[in-house]
């Protein structure tokens, strides 16, 4: 794999992002338009995300299941807003066989499907069809199911991790007897996402609700976590939807309550995707390459032995193995004992792969029974650690690095959250990026005009800021404010 | 969910299988022809399989990655046997948008793809295209990648878990510098599958090689593990392929060796799927429902508290929780504290879900600080366990139950492996099921005739039996035997 330079952020932020991905060997372009290949290091990041989130889902009472990849087109049409939202980006299966033709193979016309199938862009329709079979009475509720799956939303303009035709995600789909319970669930999962993003990914996300125009197709309310990239743009990192009774009505899913009355079932759905990897890259990485929060790093510590000659090699490797064994119960550690690469080349590689802590071991360290620690970020340079203090020091350093990433990201977000007084001020400053927190009178037409004129979108009504709206006037229309809103350029 | 009777095996083995799946809430039919829904209990079995196998793959040096779901049709054609093998069962994507039409939506003709895409039936072609970009020199080898994914092979006649259009699996794809190394890898993974099947699933599989007619489309050698169902039919439970240089030639993947010479890369691929769940059901279950080997059971021990009245309830539940907490570090345990179900109904449900050990706790057990254990299978009836001996006794019992399932299955296989002397004998007995182990002279035409006349197929050349072939004559042709072969009816 060819060596790859990294364009500095200041020169070209978009190119920098692509370079970090290539240099870190996270993903590669594929011959299928819009699809990418998740290379082992990138996929390991997804595994780390999946493992931690899956535990959080199970702790909140959810179980996993698996529903079909294909959805009959007629299902999509059953919920009017849903089909409106997804029809334009569906991969459609029309045949089930190939036949030989000049120069290759082609769909066999004799195998044309009576009803075409779409590759799931999301699974509400097929899942609510099944829930219709499974739910008869209040005893069958709630259903708290999550699915880890691939989905396809056809995209013309793609960007690795952030926007691809096929992506990996999880989608929770829950069914409840009451409106209140469904609402509670939607909010609970928003907070699961929020804590996961803060604690594991070091992303200081802003939880909020979406305006009607930005809601999921088929939802009564969409909750979102929005996060700020280093260029000041926003990224929607996860959503949780209160679906009301919309899908229950579309698929005629009712239940008998304890009084013998039948009502429609209440629903939520919620999801995060491989997009989170894009958020992590864009939030924390630097001009040297990938920077990973220790808690999500597939490898947290890499031990790089340095030797000259066979005899030294054996001794250094033995000590490296001792170091690995001491750390292994506590952190994800790996010894890089490759003998066809010089130490400098190894450092270079692990830096670009974002491994938080490198421990160098040379013959002199061996004598002192100590290692030399080189943190990937945070300044302060290298420092020695005595073997006896190894576990404690390494764990403390990783914790400190994790906290450092979160507080840096938080400080950046604070510094670039602007409380502008007028629409003119937003227009003047929007090119520089940042979150614009403004009093706002909910109005879809005004929202569309602002998007048109500034390319900034209404990211969310941040939950924590709503009290501020009282008694203020909308920065755009001058009418009484209904919300505090964040506008920003977004990926 | 409606209550579901289970047809006895003796009455109708096929219906029994479907009934066990329904009663155990493992899977459900979906509105998409050929696709099934994996319900939470069935999916948890897949999670248990995935977790254990994934650890074994990583221990043998493999990493996970993810490649696109869609494959351009032209890729399939590049390997002649491969396209021959898969063209007849491919879901083909031809459009990327829907448009409104009378009564719903239809593929938008304006969105027709220039080149149709197939939904991967397996990923050799797309992966070897990528390996072509990644491999330049011997330093880039070996590549040891595995992928957990969904695949689609269009099926007209389906059976849950055993044969469905979409299924979940893992596919390993490795690239090597030498023929020997690739061969070693193919055999290594065969043995990983074999030990996993024996140790975790309690399946006494027979490892062997496939005859040329039963090989994977594009392989030079296919290794298989074959296992016997309770009706004496065979099931192919996993395969590992030595692909030679076939895919490297098709996708022009060469590397420069240490002497500066270029050669084609050597390949393997290997996979197991949700089919393993079908094998477990058909091997171990009984007329009461699902039986699960303890090591793969998502819940190994269920604690069912029994009480009358509120005061008793609180005390019994408190002790049940004590029992759970004591066991939790060692086994997967769950308390069934539902108060809208009578104990008998709970027993019935957990029996049908195959939970190996049920611990009943009533008020009298409380006083004695003991529990009453009811094993799901193995005879011997219920027995008491004092709290102090709980962990030790439960672990020993689960281990014994695991061993018991394996030895029963092994005994059944031994009893029904027939060394028949002539083709007439095979024809006379084949209806009764069983493995027919015979001396055989490799011949594709004879193999086809036997299949035609008896519906028995050549399952494998069992590795351990090959020495026996020396000096014997083929049971069918009378020519000198080249192999010992197993013929059997198969799923």
C-alpha cells in the first residue's frame, strides 16, 4: 500500500479528511458507485462502537433480532410520508436470475419479479408488518427490539463514512401500549446516545429536537444529537424518533388493553451508523493523521521494541512480552515485533492509525526495567515509566487523554457557538462555520429561505437552551420566539 | 403469540422441525418470499455462535473487515465456474429510484443502472478485486480477513435456517504467497470449524473433502464438515476452500516475491452460516421442543420463583436474586419474575426454548436455603442443591449435559453409519437414512447416476477413513477404490 501524504487542515479541510482515512487505512473506495470498503482498522472502530452500544441497549432491556434485507415496494407506500422520504434513493431488485449474453451476463427476463423489492433504506415497514402478527394484547407489549444491519440509500455524492449508499448501522424499533411510554423510550435512547458519544467517543454532542422539516419521514418528533466538526460544521450523529401511531395505522397494528378495548400501538425507532466514525475522525484528528479517543481505540497501547542484532532482539522482545502481559488484563495492547520495518517506520504507521499510547523499549530500558512512553496527542512529550508503575501510569494516562479530547472538543464548540442578534449577522459569519444559537419562531417557509440563502440548516432545538426563548423575539421574523434554535452548515 | 403444538418426530420429522422453531420462538416467516425473520431467541443463538467463532478467528490471526453488498454483474463473469455456479440464484438490482404510479410506486425507468448489480451470493469477486489494489509485494502477504455479513442466494424451496434466500454468515478470504501456505490455511480453518462444532454445538461432525462435482464454484479443493441429523440425513455444516490461483488469475492479482519475480497470489475462502442453528435444532431437540447445548445456550439457567401472596413474593424474589448473583459470574442466568404467568406456564415456555437448567425456588426452599434443579434433558429427574454448593453443582451439571449431548449424537452417528458391501444394499437401505461409508472409485458420471437413482449424494471423503481405501474395490464400479466415501440423503 503506497505511502500517503496528509494535506494540512488549514490548506483543505475536505482533502485532509480523505487523507486521514487513507493514511490510517480505515476505508477504501470500491468499484461499486457510492459503496466503500471498511478496511480492518476502520472496521475495528465499528466493532468497538457496536460492542459498547450493544451493552447499553441490553442494559436498558432491549434484545437483538434480524429482519429481511428486502422490502416489497408496496410496503413503502403504506405510510405516505415514509415513501415520500425514501422513494428517491432506493436500490430496486427486479430479477432473481442472470443469463449468459454477449460478453457476459444480464438479468434473465424470465426471472422478473411480480413485485419489485427494495433493499431496506430503514426497516420500519417490514418490522411493523411483523409486529402486526406478533401483537394481540397488552401482554405482548412492550416490544424492545434492536437490529444491527446494513442499509442502502442511493447517493450520488458520497463521502466516506459520512454519506455512502450502503452503510452499517443499528436500528431500534419499539412498540408500546401508551403514548407516554413511547415518548419516554425515545428520550431514553437519545440519552443513551448522548452518554455514549460523550463517554466513549469524546464527542460533546448537543441533544435536541428537530424542526418539522428536518424530521424523519413518518415521525411525530425526531430527537437528535448534533456535534461540531473542527471546521465548525455540524454533523447529525444519531437520531431517536417518536413515531406516534403512524406505522401502527399504516400496518393496522392494534392491541387489546386490560379493559378489553382495542387501540393502535405506539412506536419509536432510533439509530446510529458508521457515520459516527466520520464524526470521531473530523473532531479529534490532526495534521499527522488519525487521533482516537482511548476508550474506542481498537489498540490503545502499542509496544515497539528496538534492537540491534539477534541476541539483543531476543532479550528486548522478551521484555516487550512481559510488558504486554502486565497490561493485557487492563488495556488493549499489542506488541509490534515485525522485523522487516525500522522503529521509525513503525512509529509513523501507528501515529497515522491513531493509537493513543506508544511504549518504546530499547536495550537500555531493559536494564532499568522501564519503558519510554510517547502519547499520540496532548503535548508534554515522552516520559519514562518504571515497570512497577506500568499499569497504574498507563491507565491514568489513557484516562487523562480521553478527558483531554472531550474538554478540547467542548472548548472548541463553546468558542464557536455564536449568539447572533440578527439574520444579517448570521449571513455575515456563516462562512466561517460555527453553531448559531438564536431565538426563533417556528416557521417552515422561513427555515427554507434561510437554507436557500445561507446553506445553513436548522440543526436542532437544543433541549438545555429552550428556557431562554421565553419573552424573546425571533432573530429572523421579529415575531415572539417559540424556540431557541441552532443553525449551522452541516455534513 | 398463539400456543403451538409440536408434532412428534416419529409422526412427521419435517413438521416437527418447523414446530420446534415456532414453539421456541426462534424464527418467523416473512412477507418476502424465501426470507425469514430471526426472532430474538433465534438471533441470540446466532450471537452465541458469532462470539465464540470470532474469538477463534482472532486467535488464529484473522481480522474483520466489510466489503460492499453489491457486486457489478461483470465481476461474476470473470471466473467461469463461479458465474456458472451462482448466476441462477442472484437477486439483481437494476434501478436506483422509485416513482409514483397508479396504486403505489414502481422502479423509475429513468434510474436504470448502466450495469446491473447483484446482491452478493458470496464475496470472492469483489474481495479479489480489492486485493488486486492492496497487494504489490510479498510484504503485503498474507492477508487474513473475515467478514460477518448477509448474503442472498435466491431459493424457490426454502426451509427455515437450512435454506433461505437471505442468510447470515461469515466468510473468510485469505491471500498467500505460496500454495502450501494457502493449503495449510484451508485445513486450519476446517479444524477450527470442527472443534467449534464439537466443543460448543455438540455436533460430532465428520471432516472430509468434497468430490469434484460437489466443490464450491471456483475452488480447487473443498473441505467440509458433515453432520448427521436425527432422521439419519446429512447436513453440510461448514466449508473451507482452497481456491488455488483461480481468483488471482481472474482479477489479475500478482505479487513480487523476495527475488523480484511476480506470481499469482494463492487463495482460500471459508464460511459457516445460520444453517448451524438448523443443525443444532435437528440434532439435539426432542418432542417437547428445543434442546440447546449449554455452551451455546443464550440463557443457560433460568430461575423460576414460586410464591403465594405479596409477602412470600418479596422473600422468594430476594432469594432468587441471591441465586442469580451467585451464578452470574459463571453462567448465563436469568430470573423469570413475571407475575402474570403461573409457574407451570413458565416451565412450559422455557422447556420449549431449550434452556438447559431450570432452578425452582419456593417458600420451603427458602427456609432450607436450597433450590430444586430441573434439567431440560438427560433423564434422572429433579434434584435439590444447597446454596453453598450452587455454583459448583450447576457448572458440573451443565458440563455433564454438554458432554451427554455430544456422546448421544456420536452414538447415533456410529449406529447409523453403514459399511455396505454393494450398491444394491445401499439402494435397499437408503430410505431409512444413515451415512453409507463405502470404497469408491472417483467418477463424476457414476456419482450423478447414484444421485439420480437414490437421491443420495456423495457427502465427503472423510479424512480419517482414507487409509482404509487401499487395496479395496469400488462398491459401485468394481474398479480399484481411490477413496472411502460417505453417501447419504442430505438437506
